[in-house]
C-alpha cells in the first residue's frame, strides 16, 4: 500500500512501514512508534533488535504502554508492560510543506527505574519552536541495567540494555526523521535528571558522540554511573531477590515481568543507601573505569547545562526512593568514600547543620559540582543556567524537577501543586522566556541574547526567576573553591 502523504499530512513512511498520526493543537503527533522489537521473551536481555516492520498503515494516534516499572502516578500515565521500545514524534502542523526542521530528542528522568516519554507533551514546543520533538521510552530497572552478564560471565545478557535502547532510538530518528520534516544533521539531545545523565553519557561515549548536533543537560551529569564491580554486586543482589542461582539461570527468561518489579522493591528496602538501577562502566558502550569516564572527551557540540537552586529539598522534606540520603551523617559517610578526612571536615564546615544547610549541601554534592566538572572538560561552546523560581509548598523552593512545568505542559493541568501561589502572569512570562531559550538553542545552537559563554574560569550563567538575569554566580564562588579537584560519585 502506498498512501498519498500529500493528501493527508498525518501519513508518513518510515523504514518499517507507513504510520498515521493525529492532530494535537497546532501540531501533528505520531505516538507509540516502535524503534525496535519488543524486548520480551527470548529478547528480554538482548540489546535492541531491528523491528521487522508491518504491512498497511499503522495507527499512531495513541500512546503505547509505559516501560515496565513500579506503579507511580507521578511518573507514569499508562499501563506498564515489558519491553515496549517506543517513541513519540510531534511536528508543527503543515510540516508536509516544510523540510529540514531541527529536532529535540528528549530523554525522561526517573532514576533509571521509572518514568515515561508520554509524560512530556511535545505539541506546544514543536509548534512554537518550529521544530520536531521526540520523546522516548527505554528499558528501566533490572531489565535495563542489571549486569547479569558480568555476574555469570554469560554473553546472552546485553550490557546496559536501557542505554543501548536510547542509542537505538537516536539512530532510528537519524534514519527516519526526514519523513516527518526533520533534519537528521540537526538533532539536539536533551534530558532531565536520569535523562540528563544519559545525555552526558551519549556525549562521552565513543560510539555515540557523532549522533547529535547539540545537547541540553538538566540536573544530572556523570556522577550517577556505577563501576563494573558495583554492577556485579547489584546483579548478585537481584539474583538473590529473584531466587536465581547458576543452576536455574534459564529461569530469568520465564519469570513473570512483575517479578523484576518486586525485586527492585526488595533491593530498595534492603539496600536503601544504594542506587539499584543505573548505567555501569562496561568497557563496551561506556568507558571501562571511572578515570576513563571522567577524562573522556565530550562531543564537540554546543551545550546548555544547568540545575535548580534547591534541587535536594525534595529529598530532604519528602519521602523518596531515588535519593534516600536525607541526613547530614549519611552524606558525610558518602563523602568519605572518595575524599580525604581533611576534605570531609572542610566541606562539612561550609554548610550549616540545618535543613536549609542540608539542602544546599545535597544540591552541590549531587548536581552543581558534577556540572562544574563536566563544564571544565569541555572546549565547545557551553552555556549554563540556574532555575531559581520556587514554590512555597512544603518549603521546597526551586526543587528537583520544578523547571519541567515551565518547559512542558503539565499532565496534571494548571492546578499542579508546584504552580500554587501568586503572580500567575509572572510565572507565565518565566515559562515563555525559558521555552524561547530552549527552542532558540535547538534552532541555532545558541540560547539567545544576554547569555555569556561559561568556562572553567568563567562561571557565567543565566538565572531563571520571575526576574531573570545574567550573573557570574558569586554566591557559589567560595563553595566552588572548596570542591575544587573533587568529583563526587554516587554509591
């Protein structure tokens, strides 16, 4: 079948077959597109495999299921199932008459254990920015990142399957995005939290540095990556939780999917001070050691990078399984794993022993300092931002993820608790400024007028608040000196 795409702008041809999308506001959306075969059954632990394609026209008017994960209404909107390697595309309406639009390739957050591409409605950014927006689902939790291959010396298990999924999605976009009006040579990869860590890894990996023309990193860098030894230890804990030994290893392919969700919950209970799902250094898709990771060159493309002023407040004030380190002693113990006793005392003395001091400490430790290090390694143009607008709710301030509601339409609507408070007009203006900077960066590789290039020697950044401003970040100058030469890593 060869539909006439000119008579119906919702019809597009991909390498796998024809798809029909739907109109969403001023954009056209193609939802739930497979970029690889479903990673289930015999493909459960393999790297992503090419999709065999279909005949006729595939309906792409509804989101597909979320990737298998713990049930959490804050990070998933649809039922979660095993291995649905899907992505979503938005293009400005009338894109059939346009060619060569820039592309925003978005990777969601969720600590590599949860989250969903369909939480991010790309229709507004696509229409306002005259660009293509792509959001992606990839494998999470033990099915994405448990190193069973390393534990059992068995090459039937792919390393970093979740990261390989992201690479496969990016390659699919390179091969197919022209059919949707996009330019495969103008792809900006972007993400928040775990998605930002993934962007940092894509910028660093030898196999992936060539796949993007620009990058945006929001609240995440290279510190949330495990060593090979750590990944084997974590895989052993998963095997124990699943009742797996070498003699019944083949049972891993026949266990029901929910057994892996239950195993993740078990590890989060018995290993509450550790990260139980994250990329690890495999010497194949990622560097083999921490030293190689931290010294690897970053892709020679423009970068927009930043974090929020009170990132860590949500982990101090609210129960959460992502950052279960919510007191000063635990953070100090973490410091001792990679810093000298003198360094630990020096750093602790710089932060008051109060909830506000703990928030500042955790924010620097997990977000601002890793960003400092990432910027220091770069020679390509780099711009930094800090998001300062804060909600009064629970005293969270500019908490982790708060900036997302100014960039993407909230799935919770305008009544989202994060937006409570006065000055609705000021918040709307802030959202407009942020969206303009992001879309300008995707269009041109530069965030717009008023921004100064950031370097290791020049900590210039743009503050986003009700009154945004450019600054040299004087408030962190002393603390930045305290952290100089140290790169905090997560356990």
